C-alpha cells in the first residue's frame, strides 16, 4: 500500500534578495457617499399610433373589451390574414382586421371642445340619471367621453374624445396639465385666505394646493378670484374655497391644456382642427420627455 506523500509547507514569499516579504495594510479609502441620480418619474408613454386588438374591437362596437379577449382566445379574429390569439396584440390604422368574415373598421379619432353649461354631469354613467353633457352632442357619430370629471355645477372648457391615450396623458398627475378657473363667492375673499390657497392645506382626501390665486374683481369687489392649478383631484377648487368658509356661487373653467372657450356660447361645442390636435399632442409629449 502506497503511503501518501507528505505535503511540503507552502513557501513564504520573499523578495529578490532572499529577504522575507513584509505585508502592509492597504491605506484606508473613504467610500463615495455621493447621492445617486434622481430617477425620472414613470410617465405615460407617448402615443405610438397602435391600438390593442381588444380595444379596437370594442371601439368598433363589436363587443366589450372582456368579450373581445374571449373572441381573440377562441381564434376567431384575423389581422392581415393571420389568426391572432395573443393577448395584448396591437394593430395600426392600416392593418386589416377581420371578424365573422367581415372587415372591421376602426373608429375615427375625434376631439370635441365644449363650453359646458351648469347643471350637466360630465360622466359616461350617472346612477342618478341627471342631464349629461353627452346629450348636447346631438347626432355625433363617434362615441366620445369627457377627458376629466368636471363638477356638475361648474361651467366652461371641457374636452371630450375617443382617444384614450391622449385622455390618459392629460389626466396624469405627473404631467402637470394647467387649468385656470374663475371663482365667484358670496363675500369678499380675504388676502390671508388667498395666500392660504397657494400655501395649501389638508382636506379629507389629502393635501391640496393651488399654484396661483389672484383677485379679478375691480376696486373693493374681491368676490371673484382667478386660480391656476395642475392638480388632477376632482372638485378640488370648490372644496378648497368652501373649506375656508366661502360659498361658491360660480365656478367657470376658462383654460384647460392650452384650450379656451373663445367664440363658444354656453352649451355649444365644436370639433378641434387638425392643427389644434397636433399642438395638443405635441405639448404633452414635450412635457413627458
């Protein structure tokens, strides 16, 4: 039986002249505690011109989005001659979508600017069956929805569209879309309360703040103020003014995302021009970037 060879001890490192090497500790290096770069907030992506297939079918009036998902899974929907069963599949305006042997046409995008009258709700569904701004659109072929939930007793600039991508961007809290209101109260608004509006304070649904608040009334009449804000909270202007003890008699939105109600009487509406839509989309894209 072969005995294992004894292992020789490891030689200690030495210098060229035979002297034993000495080990020195590395000098202390101070760690870099500089702050990491601030991450950019997650903003909605710019419109790429594509639409989810289930939404495409829903916009065309075929069915709801959930029902469209069932149809897609069943393999009864074709895009450019190919059966699509993939969830989240997107199509462009030039794609040919076929269901039930018929070519489905995508709904044309439309953008409606309205001078909303008082007493109308700006919502797709109202459980109380009150008067709705959609009733004012008459025989508009396309189905549109208000971009934001404007108060029933508020008047002024309201945008309605079937472009969900743009609507989502215009109501995203991080994009800071500007709105301007004229607010009339039953009594004069004090300078202290005017300042408190811009300083901000807590409401039932959280902290609220207005960016700019100024008097519009002439002379000693300080019952009408103008406020500018980017908050997306519903009804926040009226809630803040009432929180300070004032009764709001008029709430008129005169500006929204670059749009005004110029040449539009109460209850009237018009279709935005291609130029206006282009400017609206471009301004929101620049803000996001």
